[in-house]
């Protein structure tokens, strides 16, 4: 079946964060919003058809997650990532960020230290500081546009009260799919120091062709026993508003503590339509996802070629996963305020400031390419004109 990802979809007037709050966030009305990490494509029909069927039933009382729900996750993980998991390993949270916070509250205490790798999605480090935990920053290194872990620095940063490492895999915003070797070295260090690995794998299905995601828990039983893996269909199938995530915890003792925390906070019931979306996505979503990632790959090439040919001052980092491009704008020699003036005031394009992603993000911008190519071309043309005006 063919899908038309070029079909325009108006999201204005739908309480859409990306569009309806863009003017408030960026301070002007004429903004092309390429910031919030959701896509501008319709949720696939096989999910919408199930929604319609359930709506026609007309009763939306209390529900539970049935065997089909769990089996869809089990089958998807084995089919897409060669990871054999068990039903009892799977827990629910209303989001991956919620899961990060639950884990921090459950397995660390005030004053304990948690390692994160910047530049990284802001809620990763804000979840640490919000609960009075010490933040240890293991900054990624930029090797000519391809970002890498500084594993020696990672090991050297560990202290006696380091209790957790938050891994972002694949990485947002730098777009890396970590190699089995990189993950293995990090995992061995965590094992040696009894550091719990909290792995945010929300982008694990959004792989550019030729890349393969390795769940860190697949590297061995000992590593699996010291891991919590956070997944969701939200980014992949554009259903973030349905607040449904699957948290995979092989270790029974860790799983019980996590489950008790979620239960005590009364957030484990979930959302009926989130359960439907997850089940359908992970049961029938392969062909649609493959087509989506081909389109995203074409968008990435379009942006890369456009920048190289017409705005060489802006250089994209190598993108292996996600629909988020990490743009190196440092050769423009602009401050954060200068970048804001260029992109927002002059170009009318709303992106995420790299400095918001922590140390190492200064001088970068994050661009969401999960949209129609016509939108991307319009935004890049505006940026080209704005860059050309510098110094005039």
C-alpha cells in the first residue's frame, strides 16, 4: 500500500502545541514551526479504523490491557530489534519522561548522582535536578559531524554515590544509533560500578535505512538485570497525545519497585485509545514505518543537499535515526540571541536552540524534518535569504 506523506495536513486550531502555541513561544505569528518533536503526518489508517470501531461502540468505561496488547509489544521487539522479551517484564507509564522520573524517585535519593550525556533532550537533565539529585555531565564529542561517547571521561566521572546512568538510545538531538561496541563498553562500566542503566529508547524504531538499533539489555543477562528500557509508539506513529509507553524491566526486584511507585501515584490505568493505538501500531505498522523512514531519509538528503549547495555556513550532523536534524551553525559566529534573530525574526522559522540541550549544544539548532517536503523547502528558502542578509 502507498502512503502520501506529501499530503498537507492543517494542524492549526486543534490545540496543537507545535502550531497553536508557536506564536506565543517565538513571539510572532508568521512562523514555520519545526520545533516540537512530533510529525505532521496523519496517524496511519489501520489505527484510525480501530478508533472508529471503538467510538461506534459508544462506551468508554474502565479498561485493562489485554493479552493482545502485551503480545504486540513482544512480537514487535523481536521482529524489529531481535529482542525476546516476556510479558511480565512489561509495565505501563503515561510517557517516557514520566518513567524517567518514576525511576529516579524509586532508585535514587537526594544527593545521589546520575550521569547524562549532553547535548540531550532537556527533560533528561531537568528530571535529575528537579528531584535534588546531582547531575554528572558526560559530554559527547563531535568528530567532524558524527557524535561519539567519551567513554574514558564517563568512567572517570563516576563517584561513590553514582547510582544511575540515563542513556538516550538512539540519541536526541545528535541522531546517533549507538554501536554494539560503544554500548558494551558503557554497560561493562555500569556493571562494575553497580550503576542502574535507564535507557530512553523512544526513538528506537525511527531508524534511517542501513542502521540497526541494539537495545542495551540484549548485551547479556547481567546487563539486562541492571536495566530499565523505555519505549513507546508515540514518536514512531505520531500518537504522542495518547500518553502510552511500555517500560521493559527484566529484573523482578527492580520491576516490583518501579511498579509500586507507579501504582502508588495512581498513574497505571492508562488511556483506552492509547492501548488501541499501541496494539495496532506494533501489530500492523511495519510497512507504514518502512515507508515513513524512506520519506524521512529523502527529507534528510534534501536538507543536506540544500545546505551544502546554498547555505554552506550551516552543516548538518550525521543522522542515523529520528526525524530531528542537528544543525551546526557555529560558523555564523552568532550568539544565542543572534541565532534567534536570524531564524525567528528574519527567517520566520521556529526551531529548538541547541543551548537548551545542555553542554555541547551551543551554536546548534534542532530541526524537525517530520513534515511535508514543501514545508521544509519553504523554511530553508527563508533561512537562505536570512543568512544572505547577515552583515548587510
